[in-house]
């Protein structure tokens, strides 16, 4: 990973106009938590609300879409405007180039998502908040976002409409098919993120895997996407 490339890419991603829309999307769960905290009646199940918010909205939809867009932009923008040729002409190894882009996309996604996640927990749980309520959802979100960013970066080098394909995967496969089919959930990035979140918060369905297995699967996704992306980046006909 190249620190200079990471910093430059993070700056470029955060200064894009689309970052304002992504920030607004990331803030949606925070707004919902605020409304719940203000209007919650006595006896309301705060933990159930926060668990549903994280596992049904924040992680599989909000975080996934934010990571998809920034992951695609990290390398896809370079491909679209042709500057990817200048990158591949440098002596920097292709794997380092791809890894740096993915790292920058992940940092950008976390900058947009973490404040909303933490403040949502504070508003929804209040004095009921524990360290585990913060750490496990944060870990699940961080690892799932890294996997989404990696897969999106690879997709941006593989196809011409990566965002469309990514949205179909998130909304159709993860949001519909994998929700009702246990076997299909094994091919869902969000399912492994939720498995980590489930260590602290209740889950409607049994986790797809334990925390260690979820960590391994998400790490394999990241490593595989980096390797495949590096191979694609080495092709002269890329643009």
C-alpha cells in the first residue's frame, strides 16, 4: 500500500459532489434514531430498534451503497478519464495500486459512516449503551465495508456499469434472495457483517457463521478482489 496514493485518493473521493449525497444517505439512520429517541414511549424496546436499524438498514443497504459508490470511484474514475494509463506506467506494483485504491475507498466510506453509526447507538440506546453495542456493530460494518469496497473496485475494472451491477447485487440478491434462502446468504457480504453484529445485538435469523468464520470469509473476499484487480490492471487494453 502506498501512503501518498491513499491520501490523494481519499482527498479526491471526499471532494467529489457525490460525497454530499453519500453523506446524506449515511445520515438517514441517524435521523431515524433521533425521531425514535424523541418519540419513544415508556417500555419501548430500544435494543430491538437499534438492532433492526443496524442489521436491516444501516449495514446491508446504507453502508453497502456508500462502499459500492466509493469503491467503484476509486479506480473506475481513473479508468473512465484514461488516467489509469499513467498509474500502470509507474514502477509501483499493480497489487499496491489496487490495494491503495481499496484502502482509500474504505477510509472514505468509514469517514462517512462511522459518525452516523456511533451517534445512532447513543440516541437509540441512551443509558443502556454498552461497549459491545458500539464495538461489534463497528467491527461488522468496517469489515463488510472493506469487502464491499474491494469487490466494487474489482468490478469497476471488470465491467462498464459496475454501479448498476452492484446495486442489483445489494438490493436483489442480498436484500431479497439471501434474506429468505439460508444457502444464498452464504454468498452475501452483508450476512457475514451481520454475523459479527449479532455478537452484541439480537438477530431475527441465526447468523450465517460465527465471528471467526465471518472474519475469514470477508478477508478472503478482500484478498481475492485485490489479486483479481491487480491482474486486470495489468492489461494494456483496460481503458
